[in-house]
């Protein structure tokens, strides 16, 4: 097992893992993959906290984090991708996703101080490696002097996992943009002392 800086060459493996979980229900697989890649790219910051765990060269998990107010350089990739979409419905879906991610990031940043870190993305591509990368990442954050780790998630994820692993619920709410009649789209902000 090896912890190292995330290498963009592993993006296809990450997208493979997430495409059925995070993409909209459309038939166009190319768009679905683009949509998921846009989410992953938006969650990566230009810093030293974008990790992956590999074993025998195979990607097992990733964890991306950022400091309060940090952003990434994916803007150029994102805008080009958006502009190249010919289907206005796809453009709207991608824009809504980006707006949602930005809103949730800002909500999470509002709870943070300069001594806190935000876990932006956490994905296990191989069973059992999610906890391993989080443990390694938390050790790294502690060594960097961070006191608390924040993260946000929503009802599309296993919210109970965070609760059973010691994360404290900071905020629970509803996002109207993804809610349906009679079915609220729940959003959550969690924290954990490091």
C-alpha cells in the first residue's frame, strides 16, 4: 500500500467507480462520464493534500482536501467542457451540479477557521481502502497543524457511515434544486476533531 499525490492519469478509474453513482439518468455515457469528471475536478484543489492509495499500481482510494477559501485551477477545463456540450439540457445539468457543489463548499467554509481543513472528495475504488486513506490523510492534516476536519455530503451518500465513524453533524438541511415533490434532497455538514 502506498500513499502518494493524486495523479490525473487515474481519473478514468475514479470515473469508472462513480459514473453509476453520481451521473444523471441519461443514455449518453460520454456525457455521464464528463459530468462525473467535472465533479471530481471541481473538488481537487491546487495544494499538497490531494492523495491516492495504490497497491501494486492499482488505484484503491482517493482523498482530496482544501483549506478555507482555497480553489482549484479546473476553471479552464470546466469552461471548455461546458462550451463544447451541444445539448442545452446537458449544459443545464452540468451548470446546476457546479452551482450545487460551490454552494455546499461555501456553506462548509462558513463553519471553518484557518485551523480547519475540508475533506472535499473521498472515494474508495476498492473495498476496504476508504478508512485506510482517511486515516493516512487525517495524520497528514494533524502534522500540518489542522485542528478540525469538515466535510459535506448528501442523501446520495452513506450518511450513516460518517455518524458511526465519529463525525459530528453540524448542519442538516434540504437542497430544493434536487428535491422532488414529496422527496426532499437532504444535505449535511459534518466535522471531526483531529
